[in-house]
C-alpha cells in the first residue's frame, strides 16, 4: 500500500502526470532516443522529474501510435536504437497540454493554499 504521507509518493504522482508534457517539450527541441530523452527531461527539470525506462517507453509508444511522434531506427556502435521525432500533431499536443497546465496551476495553488491553512 502506498504511503500518502511520503513526499516521494507525491513526487511520483506529479512526475507521472507531467512526463508526457516534458517528453513532448524535449522532442520539440530535437529528435532523440529514449535514454537521451530521460537525460534531457532530468536536465530541463533540474532533476525534479527523472522518468524511468519503464515509465517513458510506454509514453513513447503512445506518441507513436497516436501520430504525435515519428520513429526512425539508427545504428550506433552496432546497436539499433529508435529515435523519436515530434510530428505536427505532437506539436499541437504540446500546445494543448501547455494551455491546460497554464490554466490549471493558478487554481491548483490557490485551492490548495486555502485548504492547507
């Protein structure tokens, strides 16, 4: 059973919720493979969000299936890896996600600050 009193629990909830948005944002800058994407998200969030491979790869598969990302294979040092590039639909998804979060954050903070007193 999850310990809802632990900060680590709430970090994981927030990270899981924002992982898609961070991934879209990172891929909007450059196409990249999964491991590079994990590093980029960790860097852009200053370590706040560090997706696991088990959490990120299903998100990338979802992006591919819904048309938000195109996938190409490349061989590096004899190993094949998938490189994900954002599509126009992916850029639209990023903007839609940003719009929703920009609307939600002030309400979230205001409501929780009131209830936390």
